[in-house]
């Protein structure tokens, strides 16, 4: 889509508004709203952030403006047809803020012996029912168009953290070829109107509802490049022809006013596509991967293939070398990282976006992240402790519940323990990033980082 001057409108806009050393504070605008960076993105692998309702993610405590979904898991269950018939992933999960979807490449790689990688793509056995499946750059782009996420990731191949040079080179070159194929198929899908999340810039909410409901592309199914998907829409999708079902009043309100983009007419309303840089621990391969990925051209760039078994020093060696070379005008995304101290360390190196399952996974397993380090609620020392998890935290869990009560819930197997610990952990991660952004804007990031790390070392466990 072009503006009045004939210039192509972008799907996203990124602006660095403050810098302190290499640390950057910015504004990332997508078709669904404004995201302040650096940003931590909660992981909603199967269309839900485990243990957290969407309205809690939108609450003042958390106020997450972007979350993740995963192509691999959603493709296998409930399946792309189901999500498409419900109008895309945003409508399916009742989430009206931004969504980023991973391509499924990492999940397929993690299957190990259950998968076979070729130039065409990856053949594997589904972890759901054992059926034989095939995922390629083209299929990944088609699934992500059906999901309608706001930011799409290219399909990549992840080498082991300790991969040899030759093994890492083969993987990196395959990723580069897959990135080009992802770009080509993505562009075709955008031209064909395949994106279920497309928004008409500055349109009234009802106009975008009608657009999603009547997308011509999906009336004819996916194109012949992926015969697996050549199906007509199911009968269950016909409710979109009559408008939204009665339970969808949420969508009639459109985007929250405080999250709207005032100059939405300058955006295309389409999906954005991010490239992924691979190369394991080898600097020269990482640099080559970056060059080849930038040459293809993407809306943002991610560092993939870290935290997969390599030493921490290797992780930071790669980020130290790579981040300053990444395009400064685009968002930089470090995939799958990490702990609170990792987030702050990566921000110091110029990274803008992060995701990790730690706050939710550790919460389900009885561990809280606090300003004084990790706290394991199962430990007997908290059995009669009336203090909150974190006396410096103002989330609703810390305002209301004691360590003793949370330990009791966990020890008795009450599901509320996992829910409350997950909520607190997400609040801590997201509040940490708010404080990081503020320190960059005020020019105090170095001081903040030093004090933050010192406090984390005061673990009470």
C-alpha cells in the first residue's frame, strides 16, 4: 500500500527516542498499537500465556502490549482451519494488542531424531498424534498469514550451541536460503490478501471486522504451493459472513484509545516480517548471516540460536559482536533470552526485544523472581513468613498474599499457587523493563544496572 506521494507504507515503524551508551529506548508502532522498547514479550505458545487471563495481561500491573504465539503448536492443534474460521488468532484468543508468532523452526529442531531436515523443509512426527507432518518456509508463512499475527518470523534452522564450524555453516546457509523463500512467499500472501489480521488504516472497527470476515483469499483456500492446505472454508466459518457472533462485543469497541496509533494512515495495515541471524558460536558465520539477511531486507532482525547449550560467555561474545552491526533503524530481537539479569545485560548491548518462558514456567514450579533474586516458595523457611514475595514489588499478589500462604498453596497442590506465582513473575519482568526504559530516557542506565545486579545477588534462599 502506498501513501499519497507513491511511497510504500511500512507495516511497522521503529524510532529510537533515547540512548545511554549502547542501550536504546524506542517506540515500536504496529498496526495494533504502540510498544515501548526495550520490551519483554510474554510467551503464549498455544494461544495462551499459561495461567494468565488476557484481561490480566492488559491490567495496570502487567500492561503487556505484545505477546507471542507459536506456529508449530497452533498449526498442529487446534489447526489452522479452526483459527482461520474464527477470524484469526487475535479473535480466537480475544487479544486486541500486538502478536508476534515464531515460525516453528526452533520447535522442529528441538524434536531431534523425530525430524528430518532437507532443502525443501522439515519432515517430522507430530508430538500430538504421531502423524507425519511437513513444515517449510512456504507453509510457515501460510500458517502465520492465517494466524494474522502482527509480526511474522522467517522459517529458520537452528544449529546446536556447540556445533562445529562446518555444521554451523551448513545450517546458516540453509537458513539464508529459507529466509529468501520466506520473504518471497510472505510477499505473495500479503498481495493476495491472506493475512487474517489485516487492518484498514484509520478505519472504523466495523470496517475491519467486515474485512476479516470476507477475506477473498480465504474463500478459495491456500494456493497450490502447499497442497496440504488446499481446502475450502468449513461450514463453521460461515458465521463471519453474518458478522461477529454475540459473544464478540469486545471487538466492537475497537482498539483501546490509549493504544491506538494516531497516524495510522501512514501504515500499510499488513504484517511485518523479521529475519533471523544464525551461525552458532562462530563470529564470522554470524556476520555473514547478518549480511545475507539484511541483503534480503526485513522489517526487523533477530538473533536466533542462542541459549541452546552454549556457555553464557559464548552467548555474550556473539551478542557483543553482532548487535552493533545490526541495522540501527530496525528493532533488534534476542530470541529466547532470558533471566532478568540477562535482559538488562542484553539491553546494555543495544537489544530491543526479548521473550522467554522462564517467568511462567518457573512460576508453575514454585519459583518467584524478585528484586533480591530467586525465591523458592517450597522451602520450609517460608512456612510462617508473613512478608510478600518481594517487598519492593507493588503487584496485586505482593500487595495481598504472604510467602506462607503461597507456600501452603504450592505444598497442597492448589492450582492457585501456579497462577499467583506466574502473575507475580510476569509483573516483575515487565516492571523491570519499564524501569530499564525510564533509566535510559533519564541517562541513568549504568547506575540502574549496577544497583539492579547488586540487589539480585542478595538472595534470601
